[in-house]
C-alpha cells in the first residue's frame, strides 16, 4: 500500500511561537464573558511574561489517498524489509468546506459513546500521554491509537503501551531531519505496516522495550513539573533497533506488532469507525484560545492561528444540546480537563473533521 499525495503539504511548525501571558489572560476573560459553550482558565504559570508554544503543535497536513483502499480496509501484502528505518495572526477558521459531519446519519449509534467504557480491558485508551518539549504529537497520537487498536483487536491480550519513541526516532519518512519539529501521522501508519512497533511506556517508566526518552514537563499550567518552555529545545533521539530498557526481557524483533492496513476516515463514518474498531487520529488547527481551555465544548472564539496538532478521538456525546467529540490531548493530565477536551461536532470547527486516520493490526 503506497501513500499517494494529492494535495501539496503545508509545513506548519515555526522556529518560535511566543504568546504573552497577559494576552492569554485577556483571551480567557473574553471567552468567559461570552458565556458560550466552554470555559477558559489559567493553563500557564502567571509568573512568566511569555510562553513559547512552538513544541505543543507538530502535525504536518496534507490530503492523501491510499492505494488499494476501499470500504473493507483490505489487507496489503507488500514485502518491505523489516528494518528499513535508515532508508527511511488571525487566519480563516477553515470551516467552510465539505468535510462536515452535521448531515451524517447516525446509523443507530448511541448519542454518547466512550471507548474507555466499551473496552474496559484496554486501559491504554484512558492513558494521557506527555509529548514533552517536542513537537511529537504526530508520533504520540498515531502510536496511541495503534496501541488501543492492538488491545481491542486482541480482546485485551496485548495491553502494553507501544513505543511513541520508536515512531518519533525511526520513522524518517514521517518527518524531516528532526521529528521534534513535526511530522505526518498518516505516514506513521505506513511505518507501522513496514516495521511494526515495539512496546514502550512513558518517560522514566522502565516499561517496555523502548520507553519515551523525553522528559515530562508542564504545558503552561501551575505544576511541580518544570515548564516546557523553560527547557532547552528537544531533538528526536537517534533511532535504535534494540530494546534499550535493560529491565525488559523481550527481543526487539519478537516484540513488534505490525499494522495490516491504514486509511483515511470520512467524517460521516468516523463515529461508526470508533464504535466498531476504536479511537482514531485527528489533525486540527490550533488557535491561541485553545491554550486556555478548561471545560465544556470547545469551539474557536478568538486569537491567532498557531499551528496544526494531532490528537486521539475516543468518543462523542452531547452536552447542553451541543454535540461534541471526546478527545485526549498529549500535554499530560494537568492540562485542560484532566488531559481531555471536547470540541464541537458537526461543524468542522478548526478543520477538526477534515483529517481523520486509522488502521488495523496484524495479530
């Protein structure tokens, strides 16, 4: 299966994106004065005069078509080498397009759905990741969805987290020379098909073959953790084709699980896809007000465009008659609503319903 690029890509990672804390406070006050669908708050250290949010976003955006893709998500039997890693300002809110879910039929699906409750054996679905001071959301989101789907497809046999670090460091076709400056979640799925993923837990967890190597930090919230913006810019560590966690006994090659298919998910089939197979990846446009999110159903209100961010969609629901997607972020559980946020469903707000991706595992 090959990725055919049918729309030129947009590089969205900037060298530095600085927002003053005074501006964020004013944004939060404005959002709350509107008494809309969501509440804003202080998601940052007020002692800081400004914060660098460059490493909070890191998804590259492009429309892609997958060769041999069809409604049945056919398997692909390409015989790639297993270890080919080394080969390898206010803007328009982009809501006026055809990628909306508002007119889709529900096909008898429940009004509220939470993948954590449907598959309770798969604790990974409720796990909140931390990408650290690195624009690795593309790797973390794709890996987390693959982790969940491996558990779901195996009926809870495989519950260990898969390695976001391997995706970040070894998928050279997913990003430029440094995966911490962004990458394509879509391409990560092709990497899973060709190379598979080993296990790997969070930073300093000693879990799995290749745990995450970039330290946890505070994504602009008052915390005992160091502020991400106070740390040096992280670079993606070099790819390693062995289990560097000495406390993990399994062999690198035996530890891997591959994907057998990957595909774009149409907005009208996204709910059914989540209900049937588990969480999916979404890429959306981040504006300054998103950094102040605390609760409720987010919709763009004010502020400049910052970049594109990849996240994991785990369900949907309705709150105060407002339909929403239930989403996990990768800025740890101290951000937002314990690491989660809700975003309005059916309006393609922030282009949220324009870029959905998923895949299935070989077990």
